[in-house]
């Protein structure tokens, strides 16, 4: 691989996983705060399956899902990050993994879940890439095979985080939402339309999802911030 390209990939990976590469940064602390808020929301019911989605594209939902997975794993919990965005998967790029098999391989019975889940470089964190992009993503996520897989994962991991497509773009997130214990909706500062965010929340609630909260992403951080210093 070209050295410049290799360095570029590594730089993108580090920016995406600040909770791992820069654990003392202000951004990493914010992800730990989100983790704490999720745990507080589970006082009466245990939250094991967490779905992360967004209103529209490029609002940071995949970055949020990956970093949430890291901070839960840093607690020593057995964590699985599932790339359930079967249209534009990115998790394998973030963790620098192959994507020749994964979630779609398991759902179509071409691979066992145990062999499809890959250990990451982070202790206690496994990854289930999307696998080959299918012609029927929503149908796969709503299938009996998906329901059976979630039953298996419930016994294998403490926390399972699903990275799904944006709510307003396709129906995939709504299909999976009511199978999860909670949903985190990611929005982008200065980009996400307020009415669109309200519509996304309403669609999730109509799908009988438990919306744990909304993450406001891409807020400019002042360089002089005390908490941003190392």
C-alpha cells in the first residue's frame, strides 16, 4: 500500500476512534457521558441492545456508534458492534477489517455468528461487519433469522450496538428499532433540520422504539478549552 495512503487511512481511523486513540480528550469524555446517561436510563430495565441512527446521512451516527462501543468495552463489558447499515456500511473501514462476510452472511446462513464476529484491537470489543450488500436490506433486518440472531447475541454479549441507516432515508432503522432495548438518535449541529429531527423521532416512536436520547454532534470545540487539554 502507498505510504501516504496508509498514513491517511490511519489518520482517519484515529479521528474516528478518539475514545481509543485520545481517551483524555474532551470528545472522549463526552462519549463517556453518553454512556453514563444510557446506563441511568436503564434503572428499571436492562439496556443490552442499543441502536444508533440519525435523521439523515453524514451526521456522525457511525462514528457515535463506534465510540460508544469503545467506551462500553473500556468498562470491561463484552461488547459487539454490528454494522446493520446494509446499504452504505462503514464499520469495517473504521476498524480496518475485511467485509467479505458478516451480518448478511449470518442471516442467509452462509456463516455461523461465532465465525462472523471478529475481534478488534480493543479489549472486550468484537465487530460484526455488514458482509456483502444484499438486494433486500429491510427484509433481512425484519426476518426471523434476525430475530434468532438477536436471541443468540443476548447470551453472548453484555452490550450489542447496532449502526443502522438514517431514519428518513430508508425503513431499515424502523424495522430494527422495536427489537432493540433503546435507540440513540444522532443529529448534527448546523446541519440537521429541526423539523426533520422531530419527524425522525416520531417515526421511531411509531415503530414502538424506546428513544433513549438525542446526540448533538459536530459542535465546534474551542482549542483553548480547559477540558480539551492533555
